[in-house]
C-alpha cells in the first residue's frame, strides 16, 4: 500500500476542506473515519468501490437525463466515501432549515391569502405576479392544516469561513430524499463497521414521521387516509426515486390518469372500483396538475383537481403554486420577511444576492460583474447560470444589454468558492461539494431529515453542481453523540402476510392497457390472416376465384383493413393495396398500424410481461421496417407475423399469472375475436346464393378453421358444416359460440372477484339464441329464411361485443355512468 | 344620466363525433356586477343536465360556473341569457390624468413602500402572461404615443387609435394560438389580438393593463334587420390610472366603452377569462358552434318572435 492515502490527498489549504483542517489534519468529527481509511489495504477499497457500483446496478438505481442520446436511463453516480457532519454543527444547521421551511410556508400562506408582504413592500410584485410559478387559480385556497409546504429542501454550500449558506430553495416537489436513502442503504453496507462506530443518525425515523404527518394532516373524514405518490411517469428524470419512495413509504405510485375527481373528491381508479384519495404527495409540477384550470395541453393531470382542493377534500403535498418561491431573487428579501412573519431573525444566511429590479442593486451588479454569478429571477426562463468573470467582449456587452432591458428578470449572486471533500478514484481527489437538506411538515413545525444528499461537482475545478450535468452524489453521515437505535421501513424478510400482492389496488390503467393489448394482438392476427387469404387470390385468373375475391375484399373493407378500392381494378393494383394494408402504418386499420397500437399498450404494462413475451413483441415490430415489393415477400412477412402472434397467444394462456389484470387481457382478445368473426362470417351470408359457397374456402382460411374442416369432412366446404364449425361448435376456439362461452365465464369471474354486477342482459340472451338455433333449418332446399335469422344473430354478436367493450371500460376503467338511453342490445 | 337595458343570449353547441363519457366545463358567461353595470337577471341553461354544478369566483373575482358530466352524451348545448342595465358615467378627462412616467414609477417596486388595495391589485397586471409579452419591440411601438410628460390616458388613447388605424381587422389572419409578436409583425387580427397587442405595449412600458371579456352592441347593415346569432363575444383592455381607477379602451373600435359594452369579466389575458373551457373524455371533432345576440330592450320583442321555443328544437338544426 502506498503510504498515506490521506497524505497524498492533494487538498488545497486556501479552500475549505470538509475532511482536513487548513493544517492538513483530519477534523475531529472525521478523524475516526480518516483513520480507518488510512488503514484500509488498497484492494479492500477497490472491493468496496465495486460493491457500490454493483449495488447500484442490481437495485436499478437510475437518473434520467433528458438530453442523453443513449436513452433515458443512466445509472446513478455515487461516491463510496460519505460526507461527515458533526452533531453540534448539525443541530444549528437543522434548526435553521426547520425555521426556513416554516418561513416558506408562511410566505405561501400570505401570497395566496392576504398578501400583506406585497402591500407592505416587503416583497416585489415582480417576484410574485411576474413569476410563472404563481398560480392565480390557487388564490384563496385554504389547505388542510394550513400546510402549503409539506416537503421542503434547501441546497446548501459552505462558505470559505466555514459557515453554511443556502444557495437554492426547493418548494415545488423537492427531489433527492429517496436518492439519499438509497445512498445510505448502499454506503452503510460498504463501511458497516465505521457506520456503526461513528454513531450515524438513521434516516428511517424521518420517513416514518412523514407517513404519520400525512395521515394526521389528511382530510380523512373518518376514513383510514389513503396517500398516493403522483408521478409524471417513467420519462421523468427522477422516476426511479418516485417508484422507490412509493414502495418504501407504502403509497400507491400513480399517474394522473389513475385518478379521477367526482363530487369534488379525488379517487383512485382500481379494477375493484373507486377508492378515495386523501393526500397526494406530488412529484408532478403544478402546471400539469389540472388541464381544466392550469395548462390546458397537459395530458398528465387530473381534470377537476382544483375543485377538490378548493373544497378542502384533498391535501396536496405540496400545494399547487408552491413553486413560486424557487427564485433566488427572493434571497435578499428574506431577512425582513422573516422578521415580519415569524418575529425572529433569519437563522441561516442565503448566498449574498442582488435582484436587478431595484435600481441600487442593478448599479452594484454592473459595477461588480466579475465577482458575481448571473441567474434568472424567474426559473421558468430556463437560463443557465453565467459567471461574470467568464464574460468577455461581445458576450459581456450582450449580457449587460439583456439585464438593462429587463432588469427585474435577473439576479446576481456572489461567486461562492464551494468547500471541497475527497472522492475516491483509486486515490483521494478533492471536489467541490454541497448538500441538499430535507424537511417535512409535522403540523405547526417541520422535522429535518438527519442526513442529506451530498452533491459533488463532476470535475476538478468545476463549481456548478447539477445532476443533469453529470454530478456525483454522496451519502451524508450526521453523527450522533451516543449510539443510535436502528429501525427501517423496509422489512428484512417477507412474512406470509406479504405474500398476497395488494390486489385491492390494481390500477384501472393496468387493466385497460392489458385489455387493449389483447384486442390489438387479436386484431393484428385476424387482419394478417385476411391479407394472407387475399394475396394469392388477387393474382389468380380463375373465374371462380376472381368472383370470390370480391367478397373477400368487401370483408377486408368492412373490417377496415383495406381502404376503399375498386374490386374491378387490375390485379397489380389490388396486390399493391394489400401490401399497403399490411405495411403502411399511416393507413388506419392496416396490420402495421394495429401493431403500433399493440406495442404502445404493451409498453404500458411492460413490467407484467416476461422477457420472452417481450421478445415476441419486438419480433413483431420488425415487420414495420421490412422492405416488401412482391407478393412472395409479403407472404413470408405474414408468416413471421403469424408466428409471433401465436407465441403471444401462447404466452397469454401459459406465461402470465392469472390475476385480476390478466382477466382483462383475455376479455380483450375474446371480445375482439367475437366482433371480427361475426363481421367476417356475415359477408358470405349476405352474398347471392350462387357466389356464397365459393367464398367458404377463404372464409375458413381467414377464421383459421380450414384444417379442422378438412380433417372432419374431407370435401368441398358446404353451408351447414361450415356454419356449424365456425358459428355453433363450442369446442372450436375460432367459433362465435366459443367466444360467447368464454366471455360468460370470465365476466362472471371478474364480477365475483371485483364486486361488480355480472352484465347478464348483455350476453346471456345471445348465448341462449346460439344454443337454441335449429340447425336442421339449413338442411332444407331453400334456407334463405334461416340465413336471415343467422344474419340477425351475427349482427347481434357484433353489437354484444361493442357493448361489452363499452361496459368493461365504463365499469372497470373510467368508472363513468351508463348513458341515459340504453342502447338496443338485440 | 342615461340608463340602457340589453338582452344578451350566448349559445354554444358542441357536436361530438363520438359519445363523450365524461366532461368538465368551466363557464365564464355571467356579467360582473360593476359600478354602472347591473345584471338584472341571468340564467344558464344546459343540455344534457350535468351531474354536478358549482359556482365560485376565480382569482380575478369573475363569477364561474363549473360543471361535471358523467354520462355519455354526443351534444352539449349551453345557453346563457342576461338582462343587463348600463348607466352612463362621465368619461374621465384624459388630459387631466397624471404624466405616464409618474404612473410607471408609482407602480415600480420600491422597498418598504406601502401599496394600497387598488395599487396592489394593479400590480397583478404589470407582467407577462400566457398571451401577453413584455419585450422591447412593444415598448418601441408604444414610444411614439408616450413622449415625455404626456398624460397617461392621453397616451393610451393615442396608442389605441394608432392600433385601430395601422392594423387591419382580419379574422382569417390569426387564431387563438397566434403569438402577439406575429400580430405586431403582420398588423392583422381580431379584437382579441388587438387587445393582447395593446396590453403587450402597455406592460412593456411598465403600465398596468388588463384584458376585458364581454359583449358589444352591433348595428345591422343599413336597411337590414337585426339577426339572431349575428354577434360575437368581444374583448378590449382596461388601464389602471391612480386616482381614477380602471379606464376601458377598445382598440378594435377606437373608442372608450360607454353604453354599448357589457363586461363579463377580466384577467391578464384571454386565457384567464375564456368564456368556455373544458376537458372531455372521448369525443373528437369538437369545435363548437357559437351564436351571440345582444339586443336593446326596445327591439327584443320584434327580434325574438320565437322567444319561448324549446332548446330541443335548436339541437335538431
């Protein structure tokens, strides 16, 4: 081992170093850890670094970077060395943070209420009404328990004199507490002995207090309160954290479309019905929360949410409009505001700042540009911080012009030399660091998480810390004076009670996507079969075949697979149309466009699909990129599609757990097949008697029963046996009767399990009519009358399929009422 | 003192391509009570019947009716009918208003300076909003009308007249998504665009101005009778003048609204006070058909011979 890991640490004595004093000695609260570090053999540290990396990988900790061309998910970056803060220092620091959270809450209460701060000139109107974050629809709202700000975070940096400064306030929906917890889980395992000996404060109690406070503050009206964590979805940069925190806290993770508002009350849509939601832990920016009153183009929100909030029926954590305090331009006004609202001095200073909207401040900024960092006063400007000393020539002139044109839009902050701490990269290297500290409301006060997310600049000499720019993180150890008792919300081992997977809350969205996945998978297969039957016939010169083709094309048009083409057209044109109906994903109803819809539904339920299932879907999607010019190529492409479709059907039956969600996949498949079959069979049954029988050949191919027919009858298809096989034979999975049978069975089961009435009137009469149909009527010479009855039956089957689809949606997915006028079922 | 009385009927009909299972609508169709404006009677008729109706005042004090539908429907018909009385008030003496720079300076922030309720309210209308920009281009455009020392309301009046003369009314040129910068560039648009343009100019030089949504009395072409449904909603601007209060200006018609403008409400721009705003589940193809009729009391009887015709007959048109 090279002597003196710490001795060789190239720390700089003129910067504040977290670990070493200016004389190069370990600070008191670091000493035990530094000593251990010194005594570790090299390999032991390498092994620990590997352990940290592997843990991140196996836990799937990730952070999405919007501009990352390599896809959205990027592994979380964690340095294995903790940042250590002594207990005395922490006591002061956490008291200051708690005060600041109280202050922020009081400011929100004032801005959305009486606005005395504005009328007394303590806060500039520009920083309120000029802020995009100020939400007019939230004016006058009185949140439960007067808690506007439930979670708060502050970014802190240490000034060269060793004092902590606030460099940013996070009031919208602060992220990072979950990452801090994840960091803790990993780093405490990498250094278990040191962790124990240093009496590091545990984090679990903070999260428990969050749970308790949410339950206490919720407008429960006597219910057991339900809290959900609202996420924008998997594309959000901190989605991993949303999922992790939801699991850790035991709150359902929901997107806007999982919730609905009825009678000014928020509900979670589950397959079992609506469950009232009392508290929303919000990680979705307020702008997107209610398309009715906020951003109209938002598809992520919950229409009517503001109505429920105004009625005091739901606690928003944080309140809509809380983001208005995230501007650094407010810093200069906080000391006076604190005195006014809390009657006490502001405990922790913010970094010195000058809001250019005030003439004297503007003057100062222009004179001292080199010592300052220019930032937007309105975070919605999305402008990066600009270091005054880096501005030369033209860019300096332009910046000054911009500031002069709209002074109130800029704020200048003192250029802070951040403190440094060692990171491990086969040796110790100094990097600029800061911490994000978290607080959450307990009612009248705030509790501060005894830990922090350590944030490290990505490169030496770099002074900007940003996770979006590739920053590194650290676990932060707050030392306690005495040994601490450890608890965790994560159960060490699962008990029998955990074996039932919270079935009560399967979100409707999951059922809906499975349902449509079933419908589209079936539709892809059915339309591919139809094109496969049509293609060889299109080039045929045989008169009978040409005549039967007309019906086939009509059927394809009726099912929306083909556009309106002229059956008298030349064969080449028909072929081209058929190939387009296969591959053109811009053409509605084509195999390719149904495939796109299938992939979309499948991607929404990805976590429920096995990797083999997923691969079959991927193979299907390859169809979209195929180059097909000839009929032969088209036919072989169809064969590959069929193969994958058959795999998917197999997975549906044999690969997925048969829970409440799965039932909807099968319902979707059966409803789709019922509608498709009935529509297809109707075509020959409506044709002139002389062409009808010539259509049976392609009909049997298209409904996938040709092999069965040949095996049973070994002769040319005839009306009675064909109808028996594909309409009435309940042993044939490709018959109308089979679909009705299975639908009855699954609907009955879903009704029982999910507690909804079985839609008997919708399906039982059809089943009875199928069963009671007198097939001997087709033995007669003239069976036109019997065919008329059959056509009615097929039409009824199609409308039953459509009505059931509507009913399933209404009852299980959207939870809306039936229309006033019942549609005619028969 | 003159009092005039108008009847206003504002019909909106949505025909959806597919049944809508769930829908929420927010209506701002109720004229505000104001000095000089009194709503004698008002009712809103809705077909189909909503599952829930709620009335409240929004952040700007405008009356709002919010509705929730939970049943399939393929049309939605909304009729707002109001009898409104307007009372003439003396127009402000434009030349007697304070110099515009002094107004600007009073509205600018100075630490510790107390703002009275009127000033505080005005501060809400000083900055950018969804359809109003604060930019040098707009300040430059306004500069001609606001030389040093000109009384505030004289400057605003000049700006209004210049917009009226230099811009062409052209319903084809813009839609609601056309940015106000483009309106400035192309010099064409409708009342909404001119209001947003004038607001941008005024706020860009540091003045407080708000968007007013309402109705205006129109005159049928010479020799032609007044027709039902021939009118439209209207928009104009209101400027804050310390000591005087809010003064309305209509850039589309180059006049100060008096006895022919009925105010529904106001906000920072159109987005805050759009008469109808909604979110539907399902549906599609839902541009509404809108018919507005504003008629003086003495013409009411002759115009509405079918005044009591049931709404249902309208739906079948």
